[in-house]
């Protein structure tokens, strides 16, 4: 937490800005820091991305091959093969 002491003039400017923009001191400071640092808010950085893009893309390590995993029967066959392989390796 940071505390600052403002002179009367600065305090009046702050009060005017807060009333004019109808925001809290914390919101104003965050906004000013983002502007000075040239950083976009997190919400606008992820806007337009799919959930897979936000997670870093498709999980390549889970399934090998170029089969159509959107088809339920294909996914089921892959899972059955995996379970059989794991069962055989344990025996």
C-alpha cells in the first residue's frame, strides 16, 4: 500500500478529476499508470481470442496424429486404444 501527501492545489485537482470522471482514486491511478507505461488493460488484450488461444493453443501432447477429433467416434476409438495400451503395459 502506498500513501502520499498532496498539497492543497494538487488535492483540489484530484477532487475535480474524480468528480468529473466519476471514478475512484484507485481507478484513476491505475488508469494513469497504464497510460504512462503504455500497457493495455488485461481485458482488451484477451478480447477477440478464443479460449484455446488464451490457453496457448491446442494441447499437442494429448493426441498424436491428424485425426478429426471433433468426431465423437474418433475420440472414443483413440481413448479405447490408449486404455488398452496402458492395460497391456501394466500386465
